[in-house]
C-alpha cells in the first residue's frame, strides 16, 4: 500500500461522517464518499505532499455533493420524506434521544450553506480557514454563516438562556476533547517519525 493510499484510508471515517450528516442518507453518503475517493485517486498527482490532505478531500467531497444536488434539481429527482428521515437507535435516556432527534431535524432544516459550515466546524472540528478553503468562500463568510446558523438553531431548538449556556458548555467540552485528541495524535506521529528517522 502506498503512502498516499494509507493517508487516504485514514480520512475515510471523517469523510463518511460528514457525508452522512450532509445527505442524511447512508446509501447516498457512501456513494458520495466512494465517488470522492475515486476522484482523489485519479487526481492524486494534483495533491502536494505536506499540504492538508483532509481539506483537499473535503473540497472534492463538497464539489461532488454540489454537482449531485444540481443534477437532482435538473433531472427533477424526488425523494420521499420518509426515506430522508434519520433512523436513530433507541437510547436508555429518552430525553437525550429526543434532544438529539430535534437537533438533527433542526440542522437538516438549515439552508445548505449554513448546514455545511455548522457540520464542518461543529462535527468535524475544523478551523474557519480550513472551512473557507473547502467551501471556496472568504473566512468572513464562514463566520457569518456559522453565526446565522447557530442563531437559527437556537431559535429552532427554542433554547432558553440556561439551555443555551449548558449547550455552549457541552460544545466547549467537546471542542476541548477534540483538541486534546489532535494534540495526542500529533505527538504520536512526531514520536513515530523520530523513531523512523533513528532507525
């Protein structure tokens, strides 16, 4: 397996997670990821080693999704609402399950531009600059869409001040965990590189 294939394989779970959140359909998401990977392999000569592979792949995935949506509109493809409804597993905590369902429905109802930014920043933990590259928009536009998207989510979820504070604390805790995980992964890669160089 080549280095590029190894790097590509490591990004598949993130691509799949984003595609599923974006399309809200497992089959369509898997097709989208497959299409993205096929294109990435075909165009791998365009990727510069040392640059951010994840951002490059997410850009391909984003463009593939936009093309798919345009094709669907052009061809008049209709999908039953029932087919698009998310299937959630039953959890022991029914209140948390209902909140998750409501949040998923609220995110799904956002305009696509806001939903993409919310998913990339909130779900994938990307920096604004990375999101701007993927969506091919200025950083200010990313900030604006994120702000409007969050405001709209708060309205849709009918959050009071206490709920909002709790939600912000949960988001901060999740962001801190992601940051710690990224630092640990970076440290592990650095240690592996040092061992490989010493060998």
